[in-house]
């Protein structure tokens, strides 16, 4: 209790220093307080010492906030949200982005560690099997989850919570993937099985030696991994998508989106991009025009049969166009490199890691150079390098046409003649400079679209 009160004291100081008082602070407590024998004593002392009212969440409210966090930070439409804490596990069935059934069980990492796993040495096979049997028995009693229908119907499983994030980081490191956060990272069932086997061989004090595992979670991480493993097996899922949002963000989203019922973003991916652009105070008129030019060329080239016109690729191009200049908030010099860093490290909820990498690399090459996956190469699959080339080429052309930042070139027209694409500029005045600038991109255009480029007014 004293440690919890000391933590509250720290946050109380933060709130006062930030000028936050009264209704501006929403302190909530989950199962650790809800189920504690001395809960009332703790809450009373907290009110007396810090004048911070603490809202003890019911199981239903705790599950709801986890659901709001997950659906507002991923593209989850149908499937299930998992929220694993120290005291409990919540599962929420999602249909059409709306919460349906939910359940809460005392299967948190602290409870399972204390009940089934040794505090010091490696876990024995019997102990692991007893915990697995217990988890399966509890979860299999939930008909809407245990029948496997959610997974068979193509539903996603999205996980929130510190344990989920830490396991995702460990799986990420084991796979040799770049460590730019775990937003959108998928923990595959096979990778999780390998991690469980590795952790079980180690005493708790040594589990932090596994790359990605935090020392503060080393004593509880094996139990958390076993809970996730049981959920995947009982639910029939082959993986779990991670989001960096958590219950705290769920509480925030309820306030931010109070005018909506339910409080959900209409389009998570679009909101993520616009939020990041606003955060770094981009020149909105310029970036919107760059995006319009780039998308116009994308659509015309698709009409000419030079690429497939994939809607997701088009969205990546739009995102890179909207974010290509955010690095100017650091410095104009090398701002394309700063933009890349900010995109990779700022997280774009709703986008898969490889999509974020393509957006970041396209922004990185919006000024010069031939695009490469660079340090993001481990994320790239078949066709991703070609997608990057197309996005970077069109973004750079659009930037060239908008060099003056006054929307001089208001649109373009493209025509295909043999092996050459003619890019014609429709402008409100003399367009010699944008015509010259765009003409420099012939090499990149040829690599991206396998045609020569000519530019005319």
C-alpha cells in the first residue's frame, strides 16, 4: 500500500505542476484494487492525502476501456480484444467495430505467477501443464470464444497491456526486425511457442537476458506468455496483433470522442496521419496540394495500365504526402531524414509495421536519392520495394511541381505513347521551374514505372 501511495504522490505532483485540477484528472483503478481486501482503506487514504478521487472500474467498465483503446488504434472490425493485466484477463467480442459479449477472469500475470510458477528457479513441466490446464478449463467455458468461430470467420485478435507489448518486443527482436515500437506487430503462435519454451528454461531473475524482455517484467512474463498462448489455442487464432494503446487511452478516447456514440474514430488510419501532421504543424495548404497532385498522377498511371491501382498503396502515398515535411519541425536541413525518424518513432495506429516503413522511406526520399528499404529491409516482403519506388517517385514529382508552395501547378495530365509517359502541367502561370524540377526525376520514374518520362507545359 505504501508503494502505491508513493506512486500517487508522484503523479499528484505532476498534475499540480501541469495545472491540472478537479475534473481534468480521471484516476481509475482496475482489478488490483477492485479485488484487494484493503481496498477501502487505500482509497480513503488516497483521498485524504492527495485529494484525487479514484474511480474503481467494474469488470465491465475495464473491458469497455480496453475495447475503446484497441478499436481506436487498429483496424479491428470483427474479432476480439484481449486485455491482460496483473490481476485479470478481459476478452471482448467485436462485431462491426462494436462491442458485443465480454468476459473477465482472474487470470492476470501476478495471480498466475503466484499460484502456479516458482519464484526463483526454472518452471518445471508439471507446473507449466497445471497452469495450461487451468487456463484452458476457464476459457473453454466461454462458448462465444471457445468455439473458434471468431477466428474461422476471419476475425482478428488484438492485445493491449504492458505484458503484451513486452512479449511483442521480444518476438520482434528474435525475428531480427527493426525496433521502432510494437504498434501493429503480430505475435505469431509459433514465435510465441518458441519464446515460452525459452523463458521456461530460465529462472525469473535471468529472463531479462532474453532480448526485449524488461527486467521489471521478468518475474511475470512467463505467466503472461502462457496466458496468451492459451487464448490463441482456445480461440483458434494463429496470432495476436499488438497495439501500444491501453486502458489509459481508452479512458481518454471516451472523453475526446464524447460526442460520438460509441466513442470511435470513423477512420483510424486517416485520423492517425492527420493527428501526426497537426502535431508537427505542417503547412496544410502545401501538403494537401502535394497529396492531390500525387494521387492524381497515381490514378492516371493506373488508368494507363502502368500499375494496379491498389487502394492500400494509394493510401500509403497519401500518408507520405501529408507527412513528408514534418521533419521541418526539427530543422529545414535534412528535413526529409527528420521526417523519416519522426514517422517511424511516432507510431501510426492502424498501419502495419511494413506500411509505416514504406510511408517513412517515401518521405525520406522525397527530395533526392534512389529509394531503398534501408534499415527497414527486414520488414519488406514481396512487392514492397516496388511499392516504395512508386510512392517515392510520385511524391517527389508532386513536391517538384509544388516547389513554389503557391499551388502554381494545379493539376496534371498524363499520356502514354509507346515507351514514354508525357507529364503535362496545367498551371496558372509560367511553369518553367516546376517543369525543370520534374524533368530531373526521369531515372526514378523509369525504375518505378518502366517507362521514360517527358515533361511539358
